[in-house]
C-alpha cells in the first residue's frame, strides 16, 4: 500500500481545532468532504462514530486511527491530522493522541482497509517516524516522513 498515493495536501491537516473526540472525527470527515473524497458526509460520520462507540481507536504512542466502512465511498479514503498538544482519545496506553489518521473504506472491500491499517501501524510504531510527522511544518513534510 503506497501512502504517497493516498495522502496529499488536501487531506492533511497540520493542526486540528477541535478539543473533543466527536468534534475531531467531524473535523476530519469535513476534511475528506472538502478534498472531494467523501460525498455523503452523514454516512461517513455515522460509520466512524459507530465504530468508535464499540471500542476506542486510540492506540499507544499518541496515535489514533478512527475508521469505518460504508458503501457511500467507492474506494479507501484517508485523512491525516495533527493535534500537537494532544487530546484524550481513550488510548490503550492512556497517553494523549497527537496523530490522527482516519480511513473510510467500502463495506464490501475489506482487503485494502486491513492492509492500510497494518501499514500505518507498522510505520507509526516507530518513534522516529512519529516525531518527524509531528515536527512537520507542511503537508509535503508529513508525506515525506511517512515515505
């Protein structure tokens, strides 16, 4: 899975404004809508919020990966956003989440969804990559850090 093909300036946000979990999810779905990746905002928002209710997607190391599956998208779509001071996202290790990667994929295609989550986990499990992403001052620098 090539992250460079999935991420661009339109779906990367260097500083989230939101201060609560639901607001962050809404802000990221809005980013996908503005980027032309999601047409049905409500459907996308609903599946991500429903998934989050089942179990938090806050992972260890300051990473959160809110995600969902709906046939309102034709292919896997991705947004990446940063909250450099961190936010409680009910993470596995109790640390505040600072890197948020949202993915929404078609309900009928689980392969790309699972591949993407595995790739993100592999990359961002490395502290040097997380630090480079958090220090990025542009979307291009974020993409470079993940390459």
